[in-house]
C-alpha cells in the first residue's frame, strides 16, 4: 500500500505541475478570444494541430503575450482548483480499484487518467471559465454601474461632454486625432490604445476621469449586435461619430446590414439634442446619415454640396498631406498633416467636425491638425536606421484600408516597393474573395511580395500569379521571423517596405 501511495504521489505531483504549465497556452488563447467560450471552442476546432501537441512550447513570435489582469489571475486560480478536484477524483478511483484488485494496474489507470488531464487542459480551461462567468459578471456589473453613475454626475454637475466614436475601421485613429485637435482648446480625457469595451472604458472612467475634464472621448467597439448599445449606455455620448462601415468581423456579423445596424446603435442612443456626425464618403454610412432625424453633420471629400465639413485642394505626398479645411458655418483654413494617405484626411475631418461642434475656431482646429502624430501600427513611418523606409500598418487590415496603404507606398517614386502581409482576416465568407482581389492590387504596386502563412495566403498567391507577376519575387513563409530574414536579403537604401496587418497568435499557422 505504501508503494502505491508513493507512486500515486509522484504521478499526481508531476501531472499537477505540468498541467499548470500547459494551461498557460489555453488561457492565453481564451484571453485573445475575449473569454468567450464559444469563440474559444471554435478556435480549438480550427487549430487541432496546436492543441494536440503534448508539450506546450512558447511561441518565439508572441505578438500579444498574455496579460495578467485580475480576471486572468482569478481564472487561473479557479483552473488550479478544477485540476486538483480532477486529481483527487482520480486518486479515489485508483484506490477503489486497488482495494478490490490488490493490483498495481490501479497505478497504470491513474497514469492514463492523469495523461488525459494533461492533454485535455484546453477543455478543462473551458470548464474553469464557465465556472468563473457568474462571478466575473457580478464584478463587471459593479464597475459598470459605478462608471455609469460617475459619467452622469460629471455631465450634470460639471457640464462634461462625451464624444463617442465607432466604425468598422478608423475609429481608433480618429479617437487619437480628436484628442490632439480638441486639446488645443479643451481639457480632454482620452482612452488608451484600443480600449473600447465596457470593462476597459469603466476602468478609465472610474480611475482617471475627473471634474477638470471638459470632454471624454470614448471609442465604441463591437463584434455582435447590441454591444455598441451596451457601451453607449455606459458612456452616455452627446456627440456620435461613425467613421466608416465595411466588411470587418464578418465571421461574427455575417452581413453588412448587421454591421450597419450595430454601429447605428450609437446614434440611436444619443439624446434628442445630441449631434450625429457621419463620413458621407462611405456608401454604407451615407445610408445611415440620410435616415437620421437627429441633428446631423456630414463630412467628406467627394459630394461637397451635401457636406457640412470637407477638404479641398488636397495635395498628398509621401510624407504627409496639405489641404484646405472648409467648415461651411465658419469658413476655411489651410492645413498640413504628417499623416500618410488620403484616407487619413477623412479621419482628420471627423475630428475637426467634433471640434466645430464643441465650439473650436478654425485656427485652433488647424493648429491641432498640424500637431497630430501618426498612431502606432497605423501607417506610420518607422526609422530603420538603414536608409530603408519602413511603413508600419500592422494593427489590422480590411479591403479599404489595405488599398489605402498600397496607395501610400505608390506615392514613393524611388527604390523597390516591398510588402510583408498575411492578408486579411475576420471577413467571414468574403475573406477568400477579398484576399484574391487584393492580390491583383499588390501586383500593380509592389516589386516584391512576402506572404506570411502559406495556407491562408493562397488566394493572394493565386491572384499574383495570374497577374503575370514574376514568381521569383514572391515568397510565402509561415512566420514573421522567416519573412524578415528574406527581407534582409532584398532591401537596399531607398526601398520602401510596407508591413500590412499582423495576425494575433491565435492565427499562427505553426
């Protein structure tokens, strides 16, 4: 019996230790999927080759490492307890078998059970997450109600104005641009990075927003219907901007109509005296603008007769743009920006319109536009120190943004143009077709193409080949590390390199 207990102890201790190590990867992927068990389950079904490995090996190119938030720590603790419960049950079963058989076969059964626990940590993590949900929802609701009350109090007592920004793309850039422009005349509180969920916004509101702030800028993100409404109920916006609508997160939304209805939740939640701001150059947004009965302002660069704010005399160069900003009620002013690409002028117009609504004059708006710095990973030039011009557009990608990035590097007239990209993701049923289409656009602009992900970039490879692009100048690899190694053999001073999109770890083909 003592021998049995010693063997049991060793098996259980080793299993417990290595199960905790193996659980880091499932926890990381669960976090990337927003702690949503259904999304995480879909990921496991699509990535069986990764979860089937018995040994978890930390990825070398971990782009978004696990963030040890209070929630992730609480979940890991619950997961720890779930593992212990399984192990205790296994020991009870083993001892029951031994008491009947007096055979060390019981140890073999225990070993098999423990190997199963180790191997299926990704499923155990789902159980742990399901257990944690009620508590997490209760905690989240407490933070939500606290933040909601604080916003309401600051609006009533201090006259705080809330600017809500949403869209399929451009919302984060517009948020940072608006922060710079509005700060010329107002005390502004912005949210960091891509904070656009109820909990992210609640944290900023509860911890950082105070009586001195005149404007709070809130980015509103969503992956399904109702989520914009939830965030809008939290921040209670007075002004709402819809930057653009297009095929992003199509695997969740399924149709463009669903995206339009979801983004429009921001406008529906504005008060009766609220102001809705629309990008009238975007066909989908235009439809929403035209049906809105609340006070509406339209901005853009195309159908200027119907616009309240627009840009004219636009000169786009490889280092920025010059244009004349027109606000029909105020007049016009010359502006210069370091931001690359014509599409960024659209984001500047959105923020300028908000500045106008909040009482800024043209001079202050123009001064703010001149101070706007490129947002990291969104078409910003990185000094490589080698004479090679590197343009980082790695945050994410969509059909409109991808084409805009290609237009930017097309402005450079010297040197070779090289693109490194894994293509576009989260486009649902449109993904293969859109990647196929963009392949032809790449072939028109670029001299070399490096594709990350041999399987997922197959539509791009096919289009490039059909366009007659030299196959000696196309490289398909599995990792960003391999891509940068190839890049080092191609570049010389004066060349332009575009990093377009950077997939999260959950999309890695390795």
